[in-house]
């Protein structure tokens, strides 16, 4: 603690890329010592409660200053503001984000590689999801998130599958879009991911609410067996799993589960507190980004705007695609998460960003300058607009 306090006290701006667990602790220290702090994490409600204290100290707590959240908010707000300045209203807002391998990477059957926090991959969907579609609120319990997917085509990249990303309704307030008919935030994956992950969720292998027994001397096969009910009979684990999940014993899902090592006789080798911890360790080992290969990030907005004074309706499609650079040892995730926070820190240090209190980057004083500088780094959106009936 003393070392942390010493480092913070010596700083003018603290950029916190620690896991969200530490977000409140670091923000509290920064308020105590009167230091600006910037983080890429989603805004913690406890951190938001520090806003008045931060204002009284004359400091900025800037959260969600990465890729998703971060660049997605800023680019969306830029479009939303432009529509409003032209007397338009927004009837539909759909936004997707993704961090996946580049299309040429074919290192595993799930077409996924770990380039960011693997525990977030394992627990994606654990809080369920909710969104607004054609004026109707849709609620998805955690076990349905990866079952209710849909196709999304990205120009020059092809077809992806999308699943809903947690609470989309929250962003009606954040973006001041309370009158939209459709409000969806989703995550993109290559086709086939969700049907496999749905079965992992159905088994319960992702849970962080269960405590595992001592498991170091057991096999991954033993681990998988633990999640089968007693009344599922049969001599072979694979057949019993397929029977329980009601899937083909020779289909792609079973092949994916087998590739992950869930039927392996290999010893686990160490104890894990929860199934989530074990699965996080497993996918880190099974799904690294191969040396010399590129990752890719996608941000994709589809917005429908109406201009009643012009009797016009248009669809705006805005897409960012960024690739990693293996020669420079930079992943696309690292670039697009790190650059916004770095630019914001520079603006604060130069006295060009004078907000105080707790913010996310939906304020024009933040997103205008940050998006401009991101564009000079080649991180920019391709936007197309078409009139629709």
C-alpha cells in the first residue's frame, strides 16, 4: 500500500490498466492525493459516487477510456450529435464490438484466440442480457445469451454471429436515446463459437459461484464428469455428455469440447477455486494467438435517423477494423485500448481537457479531440449513409 501511495503521489495523471477489481481502490487513492486518473474499465458504481469529491479536489476520474468501452462510446456520440444538430431523431441504434483473430488465422476449430482478459471470455453472458427491439424489451437469462444469436455481415470481412452484450437499455440514458425503438449492443464472433459456448454454459463450466474440491490430481475428464447429473447413464463420458446436452455425439460441438481438452485424461496439475478459474486457465493454454499472427478488432454501428422536416430517413453504417502488428509486437487490442487512454492523459497534462469529477467519454470535450488524434494513428471509422424507406 505504501508503495502504491508513493507512486500515485509522484504522478500528475494515473493511468490504471489493472483489472476492474482495483478500480475503486485506485480511484479512491487518486481522490485522496488529488491526482487525475484514467481507466479503460467500465465505470464502477462506487467510483461514480466519488464524483463530488473529485470535483472538490479539481481532478478528473475518466472511466471507459479504451476500445469497448471507449472508442465505441466516442464514435457513437459523434454520430448522434451530428444527427441532432441536423434536426434529426434516432429510431434505431445497434452497435457491435469484437476482439478476434484476423481472418487468416486458423489455429483452432473455434476460430478464437486470447488477446485480452481470458476470464471475461469465460464469464461473458453470466449476467444475462437485455435490449430493446422494435419497441419491445427482451430479457435473456444467462443460459440463453449464447442461444439467441443472429448474423451480422461486415463489409470485406463476411458474416459473423452476434450475441447480446449485457444491459443495452443502460445506454438509452447514457446516449440520451430514450425514444428509440431499437437499442442493441452486441458482441461479434466467427460462426460456430456461440453454439459451443452455449453448451459450456449449460454444463456450468463457466461458473464462479461454485467452489471446486481439491482437483490437482484429477483429470480434465474428471472435472467434466462432475457436472453431469447422476441419472445420465452410459459407459462412456462423451456419449453421456452428448445425451445430456441433446447434441450429436459426432458433431462439431462435441469435437470442439474434445479439442478443448474436456475429455482428456491429462492431470489438471493444480487446484482452482472455481470452475471459472479452471476454464480461464484452460483457454489461455489452448487458445493463444500464434507467434507472428495478427489479431483484429471490429467496432460496427448501425444507426437509423429520421429527418421529418426533410421527409427523409437514412441508415448510417460506421465500421472500424484494426489489425495487430506482429513486427512491432502490438496487438490490435493493445493499440485500441491503450491509445485512447494515452491521448486523454496527454490532453489532461497539456491543460486541454479541464473536466472534473467522474466521467465517461461521451462529453464532446473528450471525444472530439481523442477521435481526431486516433485518426492520425490510422484508427478511424469508415462511414456509409444510405436513404431508406
